[in-house]
C-alpha cells in the first residue's frame, strides 16, 4: 500500500482511552497536533474561498443592478424628453408634474427592491433646460444602496449604516449604485408641416372674453403662426417646409394649383348657364376665384379621401350654380311685417336684383330673405345687389364672399412668403373644418407632387418632388389644425344657403352622402345632411382617421375662452394624434402652444 502524504500521516502515539478527558483536545493540544494543523488550514482556506465567492457575488450583483438602473434611466430619459410636449413650461407646477412622470418612467422599468436595491425619491433627479424651439437638454440621475455579503462574512462591516463604528468595523455593509444620463431634444429638420387655420367670422371676436385687451383671435393667430415659422426656420441646416391652408367653408387654391390642369373638370354638366373659368370684362368678379368642390361619384357619394390629380371623378370649380329649373326669390313687404308679395324665378348666374326705396332682411323660416317697400316708386338711385358666379355679393364687398379668403400657400422654405400670407388672413364666413383638413392632407400627399402627377397637375413649386414620397427616410409629415368653435355650415336659407353652396357640397343641395362614414351612434352617413353639425363632425373624424392612417401626425387646437368644452372640443380631441390636443384660452397661451409644438417637431438623442 502507498504511503499517505506526510501531512495526512498520524503521529505514532500511545492509544487514547475512550474515557480520556475532553480537555486533552483543547485549543493548545489541537494546534500542537497534526489534526489541529489540518483543521486550521482548512478553516482558513474555506473562509478565504467563501469570502472570495461572496465578493464575486457582490460584484455580479452590483454590475447587474447598475446595468438595470442605467437601462431604466435611459428609457426614462427618452420618455421624459418626449413627455415635455405635454407641458407648456418647464417651471413651477409643470416642472413638478414632469419630474413625477420621469420617476414613473424609471419605476416602470426598475422593479422595486431589485436585488435588494433601495432608492428613495430624494436620490432621483430630473432637470430640463433650454427652449422647445431651439433645443432642450434633459438630465436624469439616480443612486441607491444595495446590501453586500462579503463584509458580513469577514465580520468587518458595520451594522448597516454604511460607515465604520470606530471599533474596527470600517467596511460598509451596503454599496452605492449610481446612473446618469442626458438627452438633447432638437427640432426635427426633415419636416413637411401644414397649418390648417380657421379664418371664419368668429375669429374677429376677442380671444379672451374676460380680457379684451389681448385683442381679437385672428390677430393672436397671425402672431402665433408667424412666430412658429420664425422658430422653425431659425434652425441651421434644416430641411423643413411649411404650408398654409386658411379655411372657412372653402379653401382657395388659386395660388397653388393650375386651374387648367386635369385635376379639375371645368365642364359644368350640372348647370352651364353663364359659367366660365375665364373672367368676363363686362361682369365684375366673373371667372373662377380659386375655390374647388370635393368630388362626388355618379351616385352622389362623397368619400374622406385625399384623391389624386388623376383620380376620377375629379374636382369641379366652385360657383354659385343655381339648379337648371331656376332659383326662387321671394320679395317681402317690410312695411307689412315682411309679408310675402311676389316671387321671381332666376335661371342661371350672375344675377342682379333691384330694391326700390329701402332694403330690409326679414327673418323668415324659409329663405331667401329679401324685402322691399311695396308701393314705393323707383328712385333715380335704386339700391342694387348683384350676386356673382363665385357667390360674392356687393352687399358686403366681394372680398368677404365665400371664396374671398386668403389663398393657400404651398410647402415652402421662404419665410417672407409665409409671413406675408399669414399677415393677410382675415375673419369672415362660416365653418366647415373637414374642407381645410382635406386640402391640408393633399399638401402632404406625394400624389399631388408634380413629379408624380405631371406638369400642370401637381402643386406649383420649384421643387417638383414636393410633397415628398411617404417612404422618404426620416420624413415627418405634420398638420396643425386650429378652430375657435364647432362646424357651422351657415344658414340653410337665404340667397345662397351655405349648406348647399360650399367647398364640400357646392352642388346646389345640402346632401352629405358618404356611405363609408358612420356617425357616433353607428348609423351610416349615406343619408347625411350638410345642415347637420353631427353629420359634418362624423365626416371630419373620418377624414382625421384616414390622415392618421396614412402616417400624418395631427395636432389640434381649440382657440378662445369659450371653446374649451362641448362637442367641438371632443371632436378636435378625437381628431388629434394621441396626446396632441391643446386648448388655448388666450392669445398668449396660443403663442406658447405653437412654440411648444415647434419643440415637439424634434428628435431625442442620448448624449451620455
């Protein structure tokens, strides 16, 4: 048999009796003997091995905890940066609430007590600096403590305080884990933005009815929109294009589309009498003024679509086009409580009617509301009112007619062009929001570029690729839609009842027949009416949904102290992309919201 190694050979001694005293194996004798030496060596080695293992475990726990903390902080930094779009300022209550959101983003990705980590709220910080329009820096940091195993094994740790106690216990029993990050939130440079802005009559009212000193809504809108343009184009090296679509019940596209293009059919099969695209020198305000009518198919159906210049059916020019059978005008006697005296059937336009002596508008349930003083002789200077083919009347001035609004401005980088067009916006007319939305959509649809539609059909631009293809890398397509109230198609009676003559219908009747659209109660809009605000709202939401499905980001704003509640606000909120609805009760707050949106049109970049 092989001899055992020396360390394991027992020293030859006399046998030990079974009843020998235990004291014989005291510490002194144990150390003196071979058995004691082996035991002590093994004990020391085991302690070192266990200690090393515990130290390794502590290091692994630290690395895992720090990595998880950093990951949670990275996510929180990006999320908090995007969350800034929901706050008007980065001070006061807005800052406090934003910081709470930032901690919530962190908590969502860092489980409570992860590997024993403890992190009180005081150890989490979130700061933001800079302005939305020029760039903001978001900084987040976090620190916490995790328990350590090795100090306990080596019996060198304190009792949890993290510091020595003065009796040799100088190693902490907890370790500190930290993480930090920052992100730069910059305005987006690859941008196609269209501002779809309400220019209706109520925009002449005070923005804040309790504080008239702020001025009218239209003046506040001109300021806010102009400042937005300035903020976007102040960025160096940007590739941003901005367009403008003022709307009432119509949109004027005379500046941006060729009236001779095949996108519009100038043949008036409905009623060609006195209709002409070209101006007649003998008829004031004749010729097409620039307002198109949405396509309807052979069955009279409308669809919430951007269409394309090559689509069929195409668009038609807007004219005050009376039915072939004529348009009946009733004369009332204002000296006899507006009692009806006679009727006249007018066939074709333009038309002129003369009122003897004086003119009074009678509030009758079935228009039109023209009154003349019966029995009065014709004067040498009779009062005359002419209704032209574009629907304008000299009663209020041609520029205030349905198509007398500021024309749209196509996507451009020319600040002066945009500022001039914004400055010319004025208030007048009724409201059909989907008309503005549809033309804003077309300004962002590549089907309407000259490169796709061909010369004479796309939007007029020196850059024939605008609007860019939807697949363009890093392209952001955005529409900002603002209104100060709900859809209001105007009176259903009168010389030219607006529900029957506008850019959405424009065909001489108030039918809104849209079989693919449903109302909020689930019924089809196949029998809708242009006189129904509910039906127009349903059509608007269908347009918004289609736009968002095509990849367009929609921001919506209700404007004015009286527009914060009600159906209008609900419809605009549903129209917006998630989180992109705002209400501006005053001109100052509208300007702040536009600047905030300018900051939202950006990207977040982690810088640490």
